[in-house]
């Protein structure tokens, strides 16, 4: 039985938000797979009706698959989008072939999502106590990441994987935070630092956001009265 592929002649649209790390995962996977796609960026503070009709959870990303016959399919949730691409674009695998290792990678992808949850609390913390608690939680999680990493340059050695696509947007936050004030979250993690640098050199990672991403993130920090900005002051 032949392996499934994307519908012939299909046009893909990634419904996005400027800052969403989950959108970046999908964009990185699409780029790594060499799949052409368009982006449609929305304002999550004023979600359009067409988006709410398509997104059961009211979240980005969505992947719109426009078929040649004019019909359209919608995928939601970044993990689902990435797995769909993995199932249909097999020439450039982003998961390990071994089922056990593949399952372990999926676990680390979930771990990356838990880091993003802590990052949300970290960047929106309005007081020193909350900031310190989230900083400690992040540091503890990166201690585990440091222990899991090998020789690099990527999570799985020489092969770029979906785990890399998950962690690249995490490190992008710190690229901006570092220009505001020292957080110390990633201090002392040598393997993490090398991995972070390798990911930021990757073309798919660099193009996953617009050039104004740093400025938009800083505006977000100001709008949320972030404690990080008070440290800078």
C-alpha cells in the first residue's frame, strides 16, 4: 500500500499569530519538509468570525488544505499538524525511525510544551515573587534538558527533528529577554547553549517569524507590565 501524501495540487495556508510559539513549530516543520505554504496572520484579541468557525479551540495554528476540487480541510493543534506532515511528507523525516525513540521524542515535545506554560507565567509576572517562582521552575526543567542532550548539534545528534522545532521558539524568547535584562535561566547549561546556537542558525527557524518579532514581544511585555522590564529599569 503506498504511503499517503498531501492531496495533489493542494494549497496550504497556515493561520498564524505574530508571537505564537506553536505557530512557529508548524512553520518550521513545513519549511524543513520543503512544503510551500501561505500565511494568514490574525489578531487573537479580535478573532474574526471565519476563524472561530474553523477553530474548535479558538487557537492558532490552523492548517487550511485547499484541494484542487475546491473543497477544504482544516487541521488544528500544532502537534497534529506536525504529525500530519510527518505522515504525508516522508522524504524528509523529522521523527526517528525506531518506534521507542520516536515515542521518547514525543515525550520531549510535551516537555517543551510544559516549558512554554512556565514561560507564559514568567513573561507576564508582575511581581518579584511570581517572577522568581517561574524562573526557578524553568531552571529546573532546563536542568533535565541539559541531562538529556548528547553531543549535538541537535536534540538527536546530527538530525534535525520535531523536538528541535518545539524548542527553537522557546529559545527565541530568551534571545529577546537577553536584550531586556539578564534572567539567568539558562546560565551554566553548556549543552543547552550549544543547542540553542545551532537552532538559531537554522534557516527554517530564522524564517519562522517576521523580522519585527523582537519589537512585538517587547510591546507584549509592556502591555502586561512585565516584571522583567522592571529589572531592566
